[in-house]
C-alpha cells in the first residue's frame, strides 16, 4: 500500500516538475511516463532488498534508455525527457537532511544521510551514462546512423 | 548591480551578432552566432557537452577548419579558424540560471541549431532566429505555478505525509515560487535562504492552524515537500553526471554550488524553527 501511494505521488510530482521546467505540452505525457518508470523500478528493486546505489542505478538505466528511445522517436533532445524523469530518484530529501543535521550538530545523522545522498547521486549518474553508452553503441553498429558517426560516445 | 551590467553585456553581444556589418570578418560573425546559441543553451538548462558540441558543429557548418571550445557553467571560451586562415576568438561570461530551466526554449534552440547545420543560413539571420526564440516566450505563465502546487503537494505525500500535509505543502510551495522571483540586487544564495525562512514560517503557521482544526499537521512533511522545489537535487545528480562524462571542472563547480544551496536552505529553515517553533510549542 505504501508503495502504491509513493508511486502515485511520484507520478504527480513528476507531472508538476514538467510544468515547472516548462516542457512542451506535446512531450509532457512521455516525460511523466519516464518518471513513473524510474520510480516503479526503484521501488521494485528496493523492495527486493538491493541497496540504494544498485536500485538507483538500475532504475535510472531503464528510464534513461526509454527516454533516449522517446527522443529518437519524437526527434527532440533526450534531456527534455530525462530531466523530469530523474525527479522521483533525486536525493533532494537526503541532501537537505545532511545539511540540516550538520547545522544542528547531529554528526552521526550527517554521515548516514551524506552517504545516502552520495550513493543515490552516483547511482543516477552511472545509470545515465550506461544508458547513453548503450544507445550510442546500438546506433553506431546496428542503425548505421551515418550522420552521428563522428559523434563521440557519451 | 552586477547582474544589470551582465544583462547589458548580453544585449550588446546580441545586437553585434544580429546587425549586418561588413567590417567584421566572416570568422567573427560565425563565432558570434555560435556563442549566442551556446550561451542561450546554458541559460535554459543545456548540458555542458551539448553546448560544446553545438558550438563546434555550427562553426563546422559555416566552413571552419579548426574549432576550439571550452565551456564551464559560467564561461564559454571559443576560437575558430577558417580555410583562409582568418580567425576569431571570443569569450562569454554566462550569467547562471537567471531564467531557470526552460525545456521548451531548449527544444526550439536545438531545432535552430539543426536548421543552421542543414540549410545554409546567413549568420545574421540565424542570430535573429535565436533572438526571436529567446524573446518570444509563449509558455503560459500560470503553468509553472500550477506545477509548483502539484509537485510540492505530492512530494509531501511521497515522503510520508497525509493529505492535509500535502495541501499545506502545495500552498507553501506555490507561495515560495512567487517569492523566488528575486530582485536583481540579491544573489541566489541569499534569496534561497530568505525563501526557505519564509517557507518554514508559513509551514509552521499552516500546521498550527491545522492542529487547531483537528487535522494532524506534521511540519517536517510540509516543509520537505516545499523544499523539493528549492533543493538542487537535480543539479547534484547532473553534476555527478558531468564529472563522469569528463567535464570535471563543471561537475565540481556544480557540486559545490548544490551543497552550499542546501546549506542555505537548512539555515533558513532552522532559523524558522528557532524563532517560531520555539514560541509555539
């Protein structure tokens, strides 16, 4: 039940952020779909007991890959779908708790939240890179995308 | 004050790029347009490697033999050399995120860059296209406000608040977004601290009202929902991504900025706790 509420609220949150980032209304459904995907995959793998880094990594790779596919189909830069779909994973809460505990002097909590922030951020970054490298390899070898041949990988 | 000067500088660079003037060399005109596009991309939230690639591709489309670009979050440096060995080098100091992320503009700029690369448009005409896309902002002004309302509310629920917390966070988040349109004399750190202080006070006030009406108000949940609008979580993630993509300097700058912003938010909020929380509880 808790997961269902989190998924629904993350969906609405992503939708809200697509409006804050002034996404073209045409692309809003796809960007929101990316957010649902990243949150859903994260919750699924987190429930199976994987740690923060690995579940964020898998969630971000899957949703970034889907975003890159959207970008190719809709002929728009991938960042338009990527930026909103990171939102449910973003370590905003833990980054805030790190700094607020630092101000109040709870150093044990600082270490805990700081670790979570760093691992989440690294997981997201690693996921994005994995997806873009895989897409670059696919378009280089399988789609014979001659126009992008000079584009460096990632 | 500093911001005003920077805006004037942007305007003068813009008028230089758009007016046709035969006394300037071809390399100079090409680089003006490329840097104008790169600068606009950085403003509306483009990644560093996208900016560098775009500048290089535009220069090559105009027939450049050799292009050098270096970009970090606040500066673009570029040099271009043409077939006839005429060259130009220019620097742009980029005013960071004055307009906030604008994915609609990013998409338009990307389309313009593709158009420049496929059709051969005169540099001045291309500059006018960019200027038009920048000035004609067709996005409805109320939608981002509505987005802040929805996002703050749903993140309060996401982090474990109840429906009343969500509603309170939505109202606080919308008010914070209204306040966040800061005057030009205040820098981003100070305005973020003030915003989160006001947000903290509002969150306390609304939760206090709620607890009197019999609805359980959880101040922490209200606040974390509203904070999601201010916290640079996305830029923290993107900073690590920049680091891993090889843009080490930009990544490091963004990480420092994100951590400092988070500290400012925590500072503003803890001031609210000390001043008001102590008085009410």
